[in-house]
C-alpha cells in the first residue's frame, strides 16, 4: 500500500520532472569535456539512478492515476513537460558515450528516444490542436514549449555521436540527424516567435516568468551543439561536406542567439525575484533552468572545436562553474523539499 501523502505526490508528479535528468546529465558531460572526470563519473552514476527512479514513478502514475496523466496531456502548460522524457533519455545516452564509452547502451537509449519523440510529438501536438477549449496565448504559452525543440535536438546530438559505430549505415544516420537538426531549428523559430510576441505585447507578472523561460536559451544552445557535432562529422559525409558553409553559419547563428538570451534572462530574473520580490522556493521546474546553463557550456566547447576558435574556450570554463553552482543549489533545494514533505 502507498501511504496517502506519497500517493498524492506520485499522482501530482509534474511531467517535466525528467528535466532533473537532463540537468544532471549535461552538467556531467560538461565536466567530462573540461577534464573533471571524477565529477562527471559521480554525476553519471547518480543520473542513472534518478532516471530509473523517475521511470518507476511514471509507470506507477500511469497505472494508478491515469486520469491525472490524461489531464496533463490535455493541458497546454503541462503537456509539453512530457518532452523532457525524450531529452532525458538522449542526454543519458550522451553520458554513456562521452563518459563511459558504452556504445550499445547509448544506441539502445537513442532508439528509445526516437520512439518516444515520435509518439509524444505527434500525440501531444495533435491533442492540443484538436481540443475545443483552449487558453489564450498569454495563458497557454511559456518557455516550456521549447522542450519540444530540445527533445528533437537531443535525438540529433546523440545520433551524430553514435553514427560512426553503425558502420555501413553511418551516412543514413547522419542524414537522419541532419533532418532532425533542421526540423528542430525550424520548430524553435515558430515557437520562440510566439513566446517573444507574448513577452512584448501582453502584461507580465512575476508568476508568468516561471523557471522554464530559461529554455528560451537552452533550446537554441542544444541546436548549436547539434550543429557543431554535424560540422565535426562532415569529413565522413559527402552530403555534410556540401552543406558545410550553411551548417557552420546556422550553427553560429544558433549559438549567438543563445548568447543573446543570457543577459536578458538574468535581467528578467532580477526583476522577478529582487525588484518584484517573488519568493524563491523549490520547484521541479527549476531543473529546466539548470539544464540550459550546462547545455550552453557544452555547446560553447563544441563550437570552439567545430569553428576552430580556441579563444572561445574561456566561456565553457567559466560557465562550468556557474552550472555546478546552479545544479548544487537545485539539488539542495530538492533534498530539503523532499525531507519536509516526508515530515
């Protein structure tokens, strides 16, 4: 039997809780790339446990509290949180490749990620499109919608890193990843246009700037990472060689856009928590703010390699420290909140 408080926590589990895996995973990868292997390995082990635990809770929630899950799928604000499952699966797969060299495990996670991406993309958007009662743009649109972009790009990122291991099928894998990258980039343009319109033409309250607004940056940062990896793989694909100038330019555009967002998000955060004194307390959505910091670190590192601009490496070195601090703060808040809930 599940006690009542625990049952309610499982029933109310936010669909975006897999962002905890995304955040932990990408900070771990950043640590590995910048030669902090002990930190990377420890976070990799922890992340595998978190991933499995969240899957168990999700399965229990679907089995025992299906109406709550269905309600989430029909909710414009919460439905997009399910895309974190795709991104978490592929980020964990990237950890397997970069940190542990576990190609087969990573490949299995990639295939799972593709299946989840297809299922969630076409079911969630279909539900939200055909439902009769819909919120206004101001009520229903937020940065969390961009997790759909992160999901698509995470598939591309992991696929490029696995491609060489597929032997004769490498060209097809790289083409698939190229298509996912371009499709994800177009999806970012569609959604960020609506978000920017909502920000600039509708009144904003502190509560409207929930933590997922950091995904404005994270979604385009992972797009820059996917582009950088494709550029680095270009010498293995005639198609990519032909598209190299285009791929380099688009990748740099994505990275520059991510960089532009950072000061803007810091200013908005200052307005929210300092000027308007909105309380800063634990929310599972804050993992969606940690992930973009780690992703910007990794994407900047790979961009420096892809564009052959080593003078940019000071950026990931600095942002790694920021990512560590943000992850530690979120984890401490999570532990404290969990202990209080058990009370």
